[in-house]
C-alpha cells in the first residue's frame, strides 16, 4: 500500500466534517475513477454507498514522499 499523509488543511477538514478516514483510504485504494490533472495532481473518485451513493473526490499531490492528500470533498458535479 502506498503511503499518504494529510496536509494540515485536509486533516482539519476530516475532523470538521466528521468524515470517516476509511472513506478517504477506500477512495485512494479502490477508486471508481482516476483523473490525472494538468496541475500534476491525481484525483481519485469513488461512490460512497454509506453516504447516499455520493461521489467522494480525493485530490493527491503525488510528487511528495509520502504523497500528500491535498483536499477531499463530495463532488456534486458528478452524475451517474
């Protein structure tokens, strides 16, 4: 398993929004979609069944060791 580290921002969001850490790591390890963006970030997207089939997007900076979880959110723009 690749190692990831939360940025201060993403860690604060984790606590503030009371999102289970497991959802973040499930998205990273078992994504439905992976997007490689021009800003050199990787976006991992997964349907979270326990949260009404909403799509979790986790943005990662892969250029650091360990890889940084920059942010994450439920992406309302994605439609089935």
